[in-house]
């Protein structure tokens, strides 16, 4: 290698590396900008929504507290009612215990004005004489029960809530209740975690909260962080300012964050860097690899050609001089083609990767969100059940209290007292029925009522109370007139003997339950769902295929199929593009109750940005390609003398040579015999093109192996939500989409890698065993190849959405069809496939099929076309391509068999041939080597047949054979050697010449020489033939 | 693996802390000399329970907050190589400084005449005010309602005298101290209970043992919640300064360093940071 070439090589390598570096930098920074921009937009949106969310949660908490308080206030009030209505109230501990059990509270006390405890159900930690309890004493000055107050007894670890109601001017009843139930409810509905756990920033981001007072993490999706010190976890305190966007490291994870300070907390909307980088790194990696491959292939190709030229000499025809530079046409043309194809490949891959990653990110987030909503629905349902149960329990307790009061003092069964009892209990109406089921007293306007005897009627159920059933809690039912939810609860009244004596019934409107039940409605749940930029959720009724909820009111109730959804898209577990109202969304669905719920996102920013990104990559790529191209195709002109320095082609056995393609282009091909040799060709034997091909193969092999490794170790290499895992999880819709194509590619890489490895192993084994082993290994190797290819194709077809079971079934049907008539066609097609896969021959090969010989012009699906050399195209059906002789070899032999009379001296003829061979060689320039005398082929009936062969190109063989025959005839004529032909001979004895001793010796020598010279020439099998086989 | 190493780290932290405690007790005299010579480690007394001023994180054994930042910066400017933080309480801080247990106090220590007799103070780096906190359920909304009630303070804190002075100014209580013990001070018309820690003070307020609590605003924010209110009265400004031993060599340097930090906006930046 000359120094010049070395410098150029190094220069090329540097340019390629620099290009890759520039490309990598551009890609990374562009992707970074994009992802930060979109992250910031996501965060901004979340930060704007946050205050409303928190307010909503606070309102929820306030409502929960109010509900809880009103229940216990009513309990206090009802004791006060009993105290003032002659129901056997007395300020004793025993009575308080009775009330405690009746009302289901933790403690009931009677406390005087100064805070002294008069009676109690059990001991209390509270000292009511403290100013702290002034709030309870307000009952002495105002009507109704006191507001609630809560005291935490930290030393005892108890928290108690207090409610008071006035008994008389100097004493009040105090209810002490542990608010654990309330706390739990608040934690589930209004707490920070209940609010923030439902929030997603962008696709995988989240919001966590840090106390502004002590920097303790108040909420984080990972429970282990809650309660830890945010500063310890890596947050720098100066970053925590309202409205900043910044990078924050938290718990070792880098997050892009927006900070908002609301109340006493910092809310940090965070998107993990890994989230942004994971897709970036893979995308950039793959694009860079392809770019690198392309650049390297072009550069190496130029380098190899130059090296070859240097070795074999320059062909001045290949060069065009341009000023001080010289353009290498041969390289230039091919380099342009390579560069262009490479450029297209880079663009395609960029576009493809962008699509894949943005789609997979969308898809993953849609799926996650869908799962979230599903959980929300389940949770709200469960919550509604719990709340219903709580309601029943609480109102039953009220009914029992009413029954207790009425049993203690039956004089209360009048409208006024019932009204004040209803007020104390905070229920709407009380009804007292006698043992006949007739309404005797009520505070409601409807005072004339008897329980129905029709089992269909709502009131019939309460007849059971007349028979002595303890209580009946009826399900809340919508009222006939108003449609409002109303609930009735009845408790049996008993006389002093304990016999059932009518019952008391209360009715109320469970408003809280009503709102909760309505919140379980699909539209309420889906209403607040927002995802990424412009993502939302909608629901379709299972039964009639109409929209149950859609953000656009107009569509609600409309048919989904009419709006653009496909029948096949109406199902759970869907994950693909769909069109609603003319807009394309990427959507995931699940099935719940009566609905299919979809989470839909419009094409993301990344998706819209993929075109500029692709163009930028392409532009960058083309500049790099041009630089490489210029380096490869141009060189500094040399001095004249150097140009002609042609070196002799080295004599190494060469397995490649030029053939003419049907198009007239000359191309290098590998000789037939060499194609089935396991041993790979020496690097040195390869042409520049073959070397580039080898490099390309190696690169593709590396890529395939990398993909294969990534697929096999995906769990360890990639995070759970990466595109790799997503594509392999198969959670997308089978069909012709980017995921199916990717999955098919991955599968292909894996299968090919594994097949390659097994084949390599078999090849090694073949070397160990003998001929039989080698045959077996080849067989197994070929079997594995077909099995893997067929399996792979089958699987990939399945991924792309072709129903393979039908395919299989139809294959069965097909076989029947075959037996009827299409058999030939199918076998042609199959044979064609096998010819291509097996590589028996290629276009441009010279083959012989049966008696037909010619150059292969085309291998079609059904037929193979060969040119017989006369310009005739012979079309052979693939199924009939058998007994193929592939005669593609570098050199052929033209054979000429000549008959000589028995009488002629063989030695003389041989001497003549020896002297004439050089002349023949001279006269027939297409002879590459020879002629060679091959000896006597046969002793026929009338003649001795000798054979002469010459080495020539297969293409010139036919003509050469004819020329050779002519030459031989002329020689025979010249030397009077007779060629026997059927003739009538009038016998006239003549004397034959005897060979002289010298002639005999020379003939022997000649014979030996010729045999020696032509020993490796083959052709033996053609004995007795015309040499055309 | 991660957990294990965390455990090991925690154990190490404890070991180091224990060792330094022992060392502090054993060789305080030596290190005192070393410190006063202006090299090595500056031992700073800080609080461990005041969020945003100086708060000890149990997990890391480190203090965080405004005062910690100020102390670090001050030590840097004074040329110390290292700063050792020692947790002090209002009860113990006086003795700690007098006995040389620490070189200086940056511990929400307000500049008061009574204290100036014993210590030197730097210029004030933070101005706070003392307030009165009550439970909403006590229905106390005005400071005059406190007459005849019990008010809690943290024992040793400046809030007690400041509070009593203000009450007297407002005419709620009489001028005399009826009785003064370690447990409480009985003024004419108000009982001031002295409670060991702010946490206990907060608990006493919660259970009703005290009807109101007087403390510095900076401290109050830690214990404030939605069931509590701060009465609309300013008991007086409290100026926090760095305290050093009377007439010690350190006093002037510290005062200069703090003044410098005040002048170049360093302290303002810290206050902003921890706000």
C-alpha cells in the first residue's frame, strides 16, 4: 500500500468518524430540545391544573368532615332530645353506657358548665375545664349542637373529636368519638396522595409534594420516599421556588421539573430524564449505526477500489481530469449509487425510528392511563359500596334511636314531637305505624297511609316489621314523582313485654351517596382525564355502539361507527390508530361494565416533528456523504509516467470472474464450483465489490446480533416501559403497522442469528466427522434453514395481521385444489422458491437442463428463462428444472474428435499434431490454452478416434469447436491423413510407411508429455461423446 | 445491597457522632485552644428543632437551614477549615457557650440586654417577632382575653419576659411578679408556664394544659396548623445575632464577618433561599 493511499485511508476514517460525531451531536441536541420543550409544555399544563385539583380535594375533605360532624352532632342532639322529652334520661354512668351502645359512639358524657364530668360511659383524657373546650360551652348560649373540635393526645397516641348538645342551663351532653373513620375517608378521597396519584405529567411523569416547612416529602408515587427528607434525596433548596423549571436530582434520578408553591407545600411536576433519554438514546443509536454503516461502506468501497487499482495498475480510461484533480469514473458512479441508497436508508430509518418511538411512548402511556382509569372505576365502585353500607348503618342507628325514644315515651307519637325528634336526628320524616300497619303519627304532610298488601309495592316490604323482624333497611330508590333518591328505614317498636307493636320508619335523601353514585357514572370519571397534549378518554356503549361519553357533547349518544370508528375497533384491549370525527388518534381501550373505554391521543409533538427531524438528519447526512464521495472519487493527478505502471495479475487461484448480465452490464460472479464450498474466500481474492459486500454483511450481522441480544436480555437491558419491551409485549394491534414491522424485524434478527450460530456449529462439526457426517450436517443445516425461514415467515405474517390459522386451513383447501389442477402451478412456484433459496444457479450462469443449454436470463416464480446462445430464449417450467448442470466456470473446453483410418500410423499423426498445435493456437486467438492432445478415445468399427481439446471461455466454445474441426481437417488434408468414410475399396495392396525409430521415440515422448500436460483438464467423462456435455 | 450499604452508612454516622461526642467531652479544652487560635474546626451551637433555621435530620445527622448556612459561610470567611455543629437547647445554650462547649451560638438567640452582660453579639442577621398562639376552640381571639389564663413558653426563651412586658404595657396584668420558679412564673393576672421543649409546649397547647403559647414567629411556623391562630399582637421584635464569649478574640471577627455578609447581600440571599 502506498503512503498516498494510507493517508487517504486515514483521512477517510477520520471523515467518517467526524461525520458520525457531528450526526450524533445534532441528533442528540435536536432530540433534547424537542423533549425538553415538550416536557416543559406538559409540566406547565400540569402546574396550571394543580391548584384547581387541590381545591377540589380540599372541598371534598371539607364535605366529608361536615358529613361526619353532622352525624355525631345529631347523636348529641338526640340525647339532648331524650333528656328533655321524658324518656327516662338520668345523668348516670349506666345510662351513658346505654346511650353509648345505642348510638354506637366511643364515649358519652354529661358535663357541667365549668367542665366537671357529671356522668360518663367511660373515662376520658379530656379536661373540660380548660379554655381549650370553650367551643363546647357555646351550646349554653346558642341553639343546636356545638361545632366539632378535635384534640390530639400525643402522649397517649389518641385523637378525639368532641360534640356537645345542651341538656339544660347547667349541663350538656358531650360525645367523644375517635375520628379514625373520617381520617381514612379523607385519606382516600381528599388527601394529597389521592389527588396526586391520579395525575400524570406528560406520559410517565408525576407530581410529588414537598413540605415548604420542613422539606419532608409529603407525597411521592414511590411510597418509600414519603416522609423522607427532600434535601437528603438530592434536591437543592434554592431550586424550590415557585414557577421555576429546572433539572432536579431526586433519589438518584434526574428529573426535569416545574415547581409550584401552593399553600405550605412545593408541588414538583417531574418528568424523569430517563424517560426523555431512553427513547432518545435508542433512536439516536440506531440512526447513527445505519449512518455509520452507509458512510463506512462508501468510504471502504472507494478505498478497496483504489487499492486494487494500485495493485493491478490504472486504467486511464477510468479517469477524467479536472484541473489538478482527477475524477475516478469507475468509483464515482458506484459511489454515487451507494451514497444515494445510503442516504435514503438513513432518512427512512430516521423517520421509522421517530415514528416507532413516539408511537410506542404514546401507546405505553395510553395503556397505562387506561389501566389507571380502570382502577379508578373499580375503586369508586368499591367506595360507593362502602359508603352505601355506612349510610345504612348510620341511618339504622338513627331509626333505632327514634324507636328507643318512642318506646321510652309513647306520648311522643305526635306531629310536633316527631318533628323535633326528626330535627335532632337530622332526618326528613318520621312515620309511626301501629301493629296493623296503619300510619298513626308523622311529621310529614302525608298522614294518611296504610302499608300496601301488594308485594310489588315499595311499602309491602315493611310488613315484615309487624311480624317482629328487628329492622328493615331498604335500598335507596328514586322517587316516582321527583326522581330523587330516597331511602326508607324501619325499626320495630316493642311494648313493655318486648312484643312487636308497630314500627317507626324514617325517610331521608342520601345526598352524599347520590353525588357519589353519580360520580361512578362513566362521564364523571372520564371527564377529568387528560393525557399529554390534547389526549382524552371516551366511552362507547357495548350494547348499541353509541358514545356514552365524549368530550365533544355533540357526539354523546351518536353512533360510534358513524363517527368513524370501525366495527373491529369496538373492543377491549384495542391499541392502534382510530379516527373519530375525521381526526386521527392513537387509542388504547379496555372493557368495563357496559362500556368500552378508550384513551385517545392525537399524534404527539414528536410525531409531528419527525418530518423536520428526518429532513435535518438527511441534510446532515448528505453533506457528510458528499465529503466522503469527493474524497473517494477525486484524487490529485499524477505524473504521466506512473499511469501505465501495470502490474501482472498474480496467479493465485481465482474464484471470481466477469460475466455478462442480460442487461449487457458486466458483473463479477463467483464460479459455480466455488459457491458450495464452505470455506470462505480469501480476503485477497475478493474484488472491491465483494469486499464491500462482506463488510456490509458483517455490519448487518453485528446489527442482527445486537438486536438479538437486546431481545433476549430485554429485561436487563431496557426498562419496563421502553419501546423494546413494548414491541415485544405484543400489546399492540396486530396489523400492518410500525410495531408489527418492528417485531417482525426483531424476530427475523433473532431467528437469523440463531440459525447462523447453529449453522456455524454444524460446519465445525462437519469438519470433524467424515464424508457421511458432512452430508448429515449439510442436510440438517439446510433443514434448519427452511424450518426457521418458514416459521419466521409464518410468525411475521401473524404479526402483520394475517390470520395464519385460516392460512393453514386454506393451505389444506389449497392442497385439494392442487390435486384438481393447480398442482403444476404450485409445484412450479415452490420449485422456483427452492431454486432461489438453494442458489442452484443464478442469473448469468450457464446451465444445462436436460438437453438444453444456455445462459440464465431470469428465474421467475413459475419459469426459468435461459438464452441458448443463438438468441433463442428457452422457457423451462421450474418444476421441470431437474438434472441441472451448472457450467458456470471460469474456463471451458472445446473438444474436437477426429477419426483416423486404422492403417494410418498413430505416431505419425501425433508428430504432425505436435508440430501443428502452435499454428492452431496462433490462428485461433480465442484459444486460452492448448490445444492438447487427449489420446485415443475409441477404436471404432472403421476408425480410430483421437481427441484434441482447447481451453477457452464458455461463451466462445461453440465457435471454437467449429474452427478447431476446420483446422484439423485442413491439417489432415495437408498431411494426407485419411478420414475414413464409407467407400467401396477396390483392394490394391500398398506398402505402408513404417515409423522410424526416432519417430517412435518421439511419439512415445509426445504421448507422455501430452498426458502429463492435460492430466488436470477434466473432460474424461465426455469420452465417447461429442464433447458437448 | 443498597439497603445494606445504607445501614452501614447509618451505623458509621452514628459511630462518628458518638465518637465526636466523647471527644468533645474529653478534650474540649484542647480544641478550645485550637479553635481560638483561628485554625481547624469552628464549633457552632445550633438548634436542632427549628425548621428553616436549623433543623437536624435524624437520618443524616446533618443540620439544615438558614443559620447553618450562615455559620458555614462565616466559618469560611474566618478561615476555619471545618465547622462542627453542636445541637443546643434554649436551656443549655448559655452554659455551653460559657463553658466553651461551643465557640459561638447561631441558635435563634435574640440580642437582649440581659444576655449582653454575659456575651458579645454580632450585628443581627435576622429580625423576628414574638407572637402568641392559641387554639381556635378556646375562642380566644384577643390578647386581653388572656387575663387570668395560663400561657406557656419554652423555658429559657426570651419570649416569657417579652410577653409579660407587653401584657403589662397593654394593662392586662399588674407590674409585679408574684412567684417565680423553674416551673412557672405567676404574674399578677397571668400564669406563665415554662415548658422544656417547643414540642411539649405544642402538646400542652393541644390538650389545653396551657391556653396560649408565646414564642418567636420563626418557631411558631413549625407548630402552626389550621386549628390554631396567632393573636393580633406583636410582643416585640427579636433580633437574632451570633453570640460569642464576652470580649473573646472571636467576637470582633465574628461581628465583622456577619456585618460583611449583611453588606454584600449574602445573608439576604440565604433568607430568601430558606423562605
